C-alpha cells in the first residue's frame, strides 16, 4: 500500500487495471488489487479463521474500543489497534481457539491505572470485582468510572457493562442473564474519566463460574 501525493485523481477513488486508489480518512492511498486464487494453503485458512474469531470477539466491546483503545496513529485507528491486540493473543490448539486472556486488553490509555483486587460470583448470576482506590483524595480520579467486560468461551459470547461504579467505591457488581448459570466466564475491568475522553489500560481480573 502506498500513499498518493499530488494525484490527478485527488478527491476521487476507483480502479485502473489492478491499481486501486482510495480515500481513507482524507488520505489517498494506492494498492494492488489481489488476484483470486483457486485454492488456499492450511496456514491461510487458519489465519482467516483466527481473523474471523477476532472480529467476532471484538464486536462484543467494539463501540468501547473505538473510543478507548489508544489514539489514532496515521491510518491506524483505535479499533485497528484493538483488533491487532486480539490477533496477537489467540492461536489454535487442535481445532480450538485458545486465548491468552492475560494479554488481551479492552482499553488502552494513560488514565490513572487500575489496581485489581478480587473477583467473585454471587447469587442471581452476579459477578463482583474489587480494586484498590488509588486516586489522590478529592481528585477527579475518584470519579473515574469502572466498566466490566465478561466473556463466555463456551458460547463465544459476552456482555459489556459500561460505567457501573466510581473508582472511589472500590467495588462493582454486575448481573448476567439467568440462562448463563453454571457458565465459566472471564472478566476484564477498566476505568474511563467522567468526560469520556480517556481510559487506562484494562486489567484481566480472572475467571469465575456463575451461580
């Protein structure tokens, strides 16, 4: 892929032969249209399947990642960065996709870090997470809002809970649907500021079985 400068096609997009000109966020780029192949190798098939898995996984917190996964770097959006993070931390084990849960992030940023505490399951499919309130007294960080992401690997499904408690509270409880009773879930938590302009690096809290 190349960046186009002083293009006679400026402000347009299209294809000439195998060369494609496109306008991406105000920047003109050129690339070669791929040639269709009649067959794919096993590594290519595996990569496509992992990519599809990553897209489906990220879709569970896509709107959040678009806002709170770092900053745009040229043509690379926060969503692109979040997708790369997932791709880097999944692989096949036989026919199963294995996730390196500790390395997956749901947010990335410079807000005051989260210091994880504990995770527990309670009645009515409740999941409680705790953390250390490390905000300076009377600072705006006391009002940072905790968001929680819960993933169910057996179903390849999950739920995202936004702004469920303030950092000052030190704890947050969310409830999953009753039909998920008995499911093993993996849990992440993070903070965003009150103005929804910044986030910290999320933390993987661990796994628990819903009751």
